[in-house]
C-alpha cells in the first residue's frame, strides 16, 4: 500500500531544500549584482519563494481546519 503521508513529507523536505538553495543564491545575486533590473527580478523571486514556503506549511493547517480537524475536543 502506498503511504501518501511519507510521500508528502518527502516532497515537503525536497521543496524546503530547493527553496533555501534558491533563497541563498538570490541573496548572493542581490549582494553582488549592480544591475537594478536584475536585482528587482531576484527580489520578486525571493518573494515568490517566501510565499510558496508559507503556502506549503500553512496548507495542512488550513485543510485540517476546514475539514473539522482533529484538535477540536468533540
């Protein structure tokens, strides 16, 4: 049987890893590049990475709250 929980956890870990790598590279580009157009492009990429990681971590909380959640003492 396929364990979707472990697959989701693995995908989350891979996403976080690549998000951190892109975030670090973008920071390096922002510190070393003097071209304003390139700097603005990488600022947008950083914003996209932050928004994506926020969605990644908030999605299970939102889904469980919308479906009733297991934290409610019913």
